[in-house]
C-alpha cells in the first residue's frame, strides 16, 4: 500500500497516522491463528461429528469481517470511537441481560444467545465497549467536576460484574474489574481506595470459592491435581514437553486428537507441540509487543479520555492473552478464555477486532505528536 504524503483521502491519512508496527503485529497474529486453526480444528470437528474442515471454514469466514472491523473502526476519530462504543455497550448490555431469559445453557452457564444463523456471547462485546465508556465517564468528571461520572461508572461496573457472576463467568468478571480499577486509578482514585478495592476483590474471590462449586473445583484441582479431573491440563503440559525447542512440525502433533478444546482454550498447547518453545516465545513476544507499543504511543498523550480508553483496552488485550497461556501451562487454574486472534471463537474474534480497531484509532498520530 503506497500513498503520497500530500494525499488527503481518509485512507491515505489513516495510512500515514496509524501505528503500522502494531498493524503488522496484529496481522502476524491473525496469520498464526489461521495456521493453528488448520492444525488444531480438524480432529476436534471429527470427534464431535462434523466434517474435518467445519471449524476452519467458520474461522476463515469470520476473518474478513474481523479485519474489516479493525480497519473501519481504526479510521474513526476519538469522538466517533466513543459514540460507537456507547452504542455497542448499550446493545450488548441489553443482550447480556437477555441471556438469563432466552440464553442457551452450555456446561452449566448461560452466556450465549442463539440468533438466526449465529450464536452470540454478549459479554465479549460488553468488555471492550465498557472500557471506553468508563474512560469517557472518568474523563468527563475530571473536565466537569459536577458531572457524576465516577458514580455512574461504578454503578455500571457493579451491574456488569453482578450479571457476569450470575452467568457464572468469574474470569470475565475479573478481567473487567482489573481494567476498570486500573482506569479509575489513572483517573485519580486515591491509593487507600485502590487498597480497599483490592481487599474487596480478594474477599470476592474467597466468596466465589466458598459459594460457586465450579470455582472451588478448579482451584482445588490446581492446588492438588489428584482431587479431580485434570485430564486437559495434563495433556496440555504433555504437548509442551513433546514439542521441545522446535516442535514436531505443523500438523504432526497428537495432543489435538485427545484434547477436547484444542482449537479454543488450549490452542497454545497445540502451538507448543507442533511449533515448539521458540515459536511460543515469539507468540508471547507478539502479544507483549502490541501492548507495549500501544503504551509507548500514549506517552505524550494529552487527552485524558484517549489515554484512559486506550490503556484499558491494551490491559484487557494483554490480560486475556496472559490468562489463556498461563492456564495452558498450568500456572493458574484453568479458565475458558480465548487466546486473542489464535483461538476459534466467533464472538471473541469480532469483539477483539472491535477492541483493537479502537486501539489503533486512539493511538493514531497528527502534527504535534498527539492522537487524532
């Protein structure tokens, strides 16, 4: 793609102001995701009665929409990003509430709504859109102290976390809480309130352990694998051991033949066996590069809304990747959370495309070094 510096078309301005390094890193992740989909999905599809390329076709069918979403959203100025986030937030929050009425129950949790021709997980869209809405509310209170932005943000946060815990989806609730608290701290929340919120979070985790059986089971299995079924984690660790430094080669792994979620929650294990430790470190490096590169673009940012929104989205992206990879390596209790752009998952991929499109939009440059 080549544009003249004097070209004033929207796409040309986008090309000269967007962070092309982050764009390249995201494109590389999407490419690795295609490779892993081809490697991990066929055995899973055949095991549950579909044809071998069922999940591959669905993954590839969603990619143009995801890439298009990244591109279109990244073209927008911050004000339009804020409006888009607000619209997506209102719609997805309403759908999140509807999951308790018409949602499909899968593995004991109500997280999905079946629409004509598609299944949707509203919480995936609540996550990035709320980060931007919360940033706007915090920034507005700073600009207009009489505006109750902090109070509105807190009320929305409690509502969202309450609904996520009712589904139940503790992992998603933790991600939303960490991002929201980080944004609130950057917006001026006093340290003693941060400490109080941290203690409340620990109390909430203790309560989840006491009252949510599936949480207690996963934590007990993490601390003492002999207390329950640790089949998936054991196979995941075995895959990394088998892969060694350079891997067995694409398509040569065996863990995908026996691992139920090899194409989704444990796709990193497939990468470990078939591509090896070096490739896994490169994947970790890609995630780290995208997050750190985004933060570096914000160092001279003077717009509080842009700073809070982009920071929240970057923390969210990095935390989600870290949770997935740490679960596959048995560093934390297992959690059903996708690896961004690598795992199979329609709602997750589209929501991540929306979120990273907003990051690219918010970190674009103009004369003077600030975001557009």
